[in-house]
């Protein structure tokens, strides 16, 4: 019974806390938050006795929010600045959306006063459409002016954003899509990519191809394009150069290591004898048998094939308008080929299991220099990808 009373008290306190927070939101002018809290509770159960307070609060918050928003709209309209049109349009949209959220809850009956809650709904459709027309004309005209007078690529990008928003609120308005394409193409920055080999080694075509596969780099920059095959009709803004400074490949080596191993192994059995040479018997009178141990020896010959490759490179970014290098980053990568095989002389039983594994291996062909360079380029690719995907020119 005590647990039930405690649970009931917790529920009541929780409900009172929710009402108190909703009232606080109204008192501080956060009408949207107050309406959200009230609508959520009433949507769950609008006839619940404990939710009566939310009807009062929703009625109050709605009235105060509508009055404030309409006053702000009137002020912005009187200002006459077309830059206010987007704000006015959004306020009308929000006023309508609030009404649409409340309508499904109606009627909301206030038991204590014996009446339905009063919400003074307004049809904002014409105001929304008229404001959208004015805003569309403003956005379109502003974008056209920017396209005509742009001095910097950022101007084209601003025009693009205006046109993009216009396409969202008023799809197909005049030549919005065509002008968006124009603004995008003029706002793009282009990067010319070159690979230079200053070493005496050949860079594998496969490695070069993967280094230039910018589709795999995950570049998230809407206004930037990398061209690995520069186009004659493009005026490039930046250059990215990947210079291979050194490629070192070691000779092919086979190192031999000899190990002598000894081990006690079981070699049959014998009877256990006492100090007098007599057989020792167990409790049943049987002669006790023990393992006969002997020391065996083997010479283990381990052969280790090794070959290494090291790449040293640099990636640099240049502003082609100023002919100045902006940044450069070192790139380095190593790859080690290692293969172990072995044989032995003597008794195999002297060898541990970890050594026995190498007896099954055989000498293998060394990778070619080209393969070594490609394998060493794996870390190089990852490092280059990290730099390019995070690099910001502006």
C-alpha cells in the first residue's frame, strides 16, 4: 500500500512539475515551448483530469504568441525593407502551422468553467501567398543583380543560395533553375592536380591511378572540384602537386640463423627399480612402469627473406592567381616484405611447435620493385586522402 501511495505521489509531482515548467515558459515569453509541452500532453489524453491545466496554458500561450507575432509582422511591414520579407513569410507559416497542430485536438473542454477553450484562428493563406510572391520577386531580382555585378566567387555563391531557397519555396519560378546552374558554375573553384616523379624508380600505374581517384577520397565540398585531367577551357584557381622525392628499395636478402635445440623426450618405458636394483611394486603387487626419457638434439636452420621499400613525397597547394605556395605536407610510407622458412638436421622431436610451423614453408619469389612501391604506397594513399578530404582553401 505504501509503495502504491509513493508511486501515486511521484506521478502527481511529475504532472505538477510539467505544468509548472509550461507556465514558466509562458512567463518568460517562450510561447512556442509552452505550446509544444501542452500539445504533447493533450495529444496523449485530452480528457484526463490532470491535463485540464494544459488547456488553460495552451489557450493563454496561443493568444499571446499570436498577438506578439502579428505585432512583429506589422512592424517589419511598416519598415518597408524587402530584406524582411523572408522573416515575415516564415512567421506567417509558423502561425499557420501552430493552428494546424491545435485543430486536431479540438474541442478542448474546460470542466471548471463549462466551456470549450477559445482559439481565435485566422486564415493566413492569402497573406502567405502574397508574401511568397513578394519574397520570390525580391530573391530573384537580388540574385540577378549579384550575377551581373559579381566581383568574387563568393558573390555567385550568395546568389546561388538565394536561388536555391527560392526554388524550395516557389519551385519553377521564372528561370530559377537555369540561373542556379549559372551561379554554381561561376562560383566553383577548380584545382589542377599533378603528379611528379623526381626519383629513378617507376611509379606503378595502379598506384598513380589510385592516388588520383578523388571519388574515393570522400571530399565534401560543394564548391570545389579537383581535376586530375586538366581541361583547356577551365581557368584553374589552385594547383595541387604530389611530388615523389625519393623511392628507396633495398636489395633482396636471405639471412640464415642456426639454432641448436635439445629436449627431453619419452623413448619407451622401463620398470621402476629401487636402490638395490629390485622392481618396485604398487599396492596390488604389480611392477610399476615409468617413462624412459632420453635427450634428443636438432640443428634448426631459419632463413628470413627480406626486402624493404621506402617512399618520400610531398603534397603542396599553390594559389595560381598569386603564384604563391599556400601549404605543403610531407608524405612518407614504408613497406617490409618478410618471409621465413626453415629446415633442420637431427631429431625433429627436439623442436618446439612454433618452430615446426616454419618447416612447412618454402622459399618464395621476392616481390618485384614495382609491387614493393605499390605496397609502400598504401599508407601514402591514406595520408593523402586525409589531407585532401580535410583541406580548406578559404
